[in-house]
């Protein structure tokens, strides 16, 4: 339901901080991307995984070239959503498509590391764990990136008593080394080391959870506005993440790999 209020706000001359997903259709993404370009207003997708300390630490290591070029990368949005669905019953009765809900985090995460996804092959099923949930809550996405790298995403929303460590995990296999979580092993070094994390804080006060992650985005938006800088991730990043989900749905329907639309 983001498109209507986003378009109205842009038409009213307002800058936008939008949570994920941007939308669930390519048509809505195209409308929002076009209006952002037309108005010149600033738009940021609040993809909160980008500010998670463990994910940000891995990104710094990749950007510094510590593991070379990415060959394969994977992550997962792995959650037991039963209690959340009991509190927010619309997720079941509407129902919410978790591929775009929680899955948007994982899709954006891999795009942040490896760039645009050009092809998707997907499988999905219903776990029968979330009472009354009528559509797929388990998705496996096999990805090919424009760079040639390969990737995989698991969206598992009916995970029963799984380790919290596996949620928001990132594994990256490069030409010079490997990152699994905060563990990094580099070619030629016998000992693995631990990536250094930087805790989230605002005005010197530690912050945590979704609320803390969004504080970071609002603080960043203030800086982007003050310095007239382009926000990241932007409306095109949000659109391209949605396009991966749309391609996954088409792959599930046809049983074939599907090309991803990246022009917005």
C-alpha cells in the first residue's frame, strides 16, 4: 500500500523515507521512480539490514578487497512469524506475501554486495507452520548477477525454534577469501579472524532494534538534505529489489528461470 501515499507526498513536494518493500508490482515502482525523477525530491528506501553492524562489517571487508571478487553469496530471512501473525492477523487474512515483506531485506542485502540481479529461478511452498496462512511462506531464490556472481536467498517464515544466529546471516565466497558471518578467512593466512563491528549509536547513545535502525536512516536523510546529496538506497534500488521478487513469482508459476527488469 505504499504507492498511493508516496505519490501523493511527492506531488505535495515532500521528501520520502519509505520502508520496505517499495511496492509489490513493477507498475507501482515505475510510477514512483518516474515521479522522484520528475520532482527532484529525495527518496530513501529504509532497508535496515544495511546498517546492521554484522552486515556493515562484511560490506566494509568486501569493499576493501579483502576477499577479492565475489563468486557466490547467500543470505536468509529466517523467522518464526507465528506470534507476529497472531498479533497482526491481517498478515494471514489478506494475506501478506512474505517474499516481498521479509524477503525484501535479503534481496536488498545481496544486491548491496553483488549488484544487479539479472536472472532468478525460484521454488516455494507452504510450511503449514503458520496457522491459516494460505500461500507460500518458504522461498528459495537462485540468482545470477550482472557481474557473473551467483547467489541464493532463503525466505523461511515458518522456522520452528531455529537459532537466532542464522537470521540475517551472510556468507560470501570470493576469489581471495571467505566471509561467514563475522568470520573471515583470507588466502595464504592460516588463522581466521573476526571482522570488527561498529555498534549503532546516535548522539553518542547506543541504539538497537528496528527503531534504532530507522533512527540512523532519519539522521542520514537530514544529512543528505543539508548537503544536497543523493540518498542510498534510493527509489531505483527499491524498485530493483521488487523486480527480483516479481521475477521469482513468475519463475514459480512457469517453472523456468526469469530475467529481471532493472530499468526504472
